[in-house]
C-alpha cells in the first residue's frame, strides 16, 4: 500500500469496567443492574411500531462497532472537485458526490477503511493516467492497450521471490492458467500461489501424496484447509460449480492415482467458474475450491510457483479484455445510454458489476438493454462499479464510462464486504439523481425480461413493496471460511427477516428514501450481505412506517435458467446474447442450455 498516504484504519474499541476500592455489596448491585438492562426481554418500545409475523427480536448483546479514526484518504476522494467537474462528461460521479456521509459513519463495515485507502490511491493514479493520455493525444500518439487476453511466462522463476505470471487486469469467469512441469525427484513438494488482496495457496506434497488448498488475508490470517484426499470427510459432499472438492479417485488415493508423480511430466490447468476455481491435471478434474471473501478472480494480480518443480511453461488465457471500440468513433448509437427526460421514470435498474467484467457489460448492452422501454428512457440502466486495485483496469473502465454513459463510479474499492454500500448508492441514485417509481438491483450475469417485468409491476402497489424471489426462512451461515460467513457478533439471532435474493429484486421509491434517510441519521445498521441487508432495513420500515407487501415470484431464478422466466442468473456473455436472440426470433422466454 502507498506509504505516503495515511492509512484509514479500523479499530475496535472495547470498554472495560474496573471496580477498585468498592465494597462487595456495591459491586454486586452494579453488576445486577447491568444484567437487568442487557436481558433479552428488556426492550425499548418505539412509538407507532407495528407488529406482524415478520417481526424480529431486539438484539440481546451490545456490539462495539469499528471506528474510522483518520479521514485523510476520505478527504482526498471528495476534494478533487475540479477534476470531477472537468472530466465528468458522462456523469459517472453523480452518486459518488453524495456518498461521503455514508462512508464516514462510525459503525463502518470492516473493509471500509481498506476500501477507502485503496480507492484514494486508485483515483490519484487514474487522474495521472488521464492527464498522460491527454498529452499523448495532443501530440498525436495512440494510446496503448495493456489488458491482454493472453500472457505467458517468458522467464520462469521458481524461487517464489517474483511472479511467474503478472495479470494486469485480473481474472474473470472462464479464465484459466495452465502449467506444464515435471516434479523434482529429490523434493517433497511444490506450491502455486495466486496473489491479490490475499493469497490463495495450492500445495502439492509428493511424500504425503496430498493436495492442500487454503487462503490467507491480512485481516483473518490462514483460513480452513481443504485437503485432498479428504479421507471420508463430509466436506467432499460440498460441490463447487457442480464439482466435488476432491476427485473420487484422488480420495481413494494410491500411488498410481496421485496426479503429480516425481519425474513424470504433467499439464495442469487452473480454471475459474462461477462459484470457485478448479484444477484439472492431465485432462482429469482433481480439486475444487470455493471463492472466499477478498479472493475473487478479479482481485488476482499475479501467480507465483515455488518448490520442487521443473516448470516448463506457464500461461493464462481468456483474460478480461475491454471492447476495442471504446475509444473509436465506431460505437453504435444504440449501445449508448439514452438521454432522460428529467421527470420521474418508471424503473431504475442498478447493475452491480466489477471493473474488469468488460465482456459481461457489453453483453448486457447488446441484449436486454436493447428493450424499447430502455431505449426510450422509460427505464434507465446504470452499472455501479467500485474502483479496482489495478490502475489499467480503472483507465479502461473510465474510457468505457465516457463511451457509453451508463456507469456510476463508487468511491471505494470493490470488495464483496462493501456491497451494501452499493445498495445505499443505488437508493441515492433512484431518489436524488434519477428519480424512479421502482428501483431494481441486479447483477451483470443476469438476464432481465424488462417487458415482462414492467407488465407485472402494473399490477403491483407503488409504495411499500419488496418484489422478487423472497426467502422467508433463512439462517446465518456460521461456517468459517464461507463467503457468506456471519459471526454471532454481526448477527446474534438464529434467523434473518424476509429478504429477496440478490440477482434481482425491486423496491418502491418510498423504501429507497427510508434507506437513504435512515443511514444519514444512523438509524439503520450496516450489514455486509447486501440482499439480507436490504431485508433488514425493509423490516425496520415495516415496523416503524408502513406495512410492507412482500411479493414472492418464482419466475426470478437466482441460479441457472428455466423457461417462462422474468430473470435468470449465472449467465455467461455468450448465454446472455443467446437468450436475447431467442426472444427476438421466438418471442418467448426459453433457455439456451
């Protein structure tokens, strides 16, 4: 991290009560009083609070929240107003400019400090790159693209001191890294490490005939190991992209079954799916590993290999590449965001995306964003994207934003734990910037039937509505290492209030206003799981303002595709385009696979 900039740090404050020179009787009285106050049954009642079947209990413990103790980086993010006004031809900073009060609150999400610190560094680098590009353009020089779709190792270093591969714009779904090597006859093991905000380590031990996968982050240290063979562990019943953690043959390991044998050459491919990464050795699937927080593909910037291995080659393919037409005059007008009338529109769709998902965004622009309701301005679609830790990705994203006019930058780096801040930003956008009757959140790998959605909304109330695929009975994930792991301190109850699955849900403007106001006044708590978070906030609206209509629709598919859908999730760019083509030809919502 940049040492010349002050670190935004999060510190947990814990209050300790020291009883000195007091009699035993007074001590007992004080402790008894504290216990009475903290009893679960001791509640403060709120005026006009409504009660129904979805009420949640008051928390029975007092949790000290993290505090932001320095603000230099936050000041920098919001002080460069001349740059934002001069460069913001496409209005990419409209939500950004209103976000400061939501970032400097004392009960910040754990990754807020790091996200702000790295964003300050990223915007500084972006300003520098834009200025250099202006000078180059003025002198007639052509800007060089530095997000290649393929890289290989020109000079293999197995010391572990420097990367074998550098991934300038990260990885994405369907990216793969291939290694060709020969295990050393005289060594015991070798390691592959993916580096980013954390470390993902793939450790092959010849002598023990085992493969161990694990992750490390500065905040949490080493996570829980996934070991193959699993020796009958229940964890092998967990599947990742429909593949087991360990290949069955590897689980019943013999000398001949072990995929890495001393002195025998191998070809190993590490490929990246929707839910995790997978290792194939000599054409056979061997291991899988689910993504963990802060170790998603887009965060990976380098690959290291060390230990007892003669590495013959290493290469990475299908890397994220921006559209080549971003800086040309050949952009089709129909791909640009249409101008809006200035009056309240029917629907604002906020698409949550990450910086290097160039292909997904282009697939959306060429598919369901071509609905007449979108092109006419009745529906507005905006991508909400945090900054990237890679300066080249930010520059490409900036070019894309200026070309298409449909991107809103977020003033933090895009960590999974900060997604709830995007939800708040979407509510700001839908109430203060692009006022809309309904506000929808979706993802960049989801296909939305805008025509069917608008038809359905005509029959829905225009206030106090949550519409989507709603979970009425779910519990916090207490499994450490899970991307959705929630500690007791974060949510002490055994169940969540009703919430709609994140790939697609709709709220009304009154709820969005309540969310914005509630966070400004610190009446609403932040929670890292964004779809559950909006459910928590809506529950508070339901209790204190107006009874909410929870409308469940099973045509919102949060995993895969089924016919007669309104929304389908987990669609690759190819499938997104295929779904649109089928709708144009067959006029019905059928799946491509």
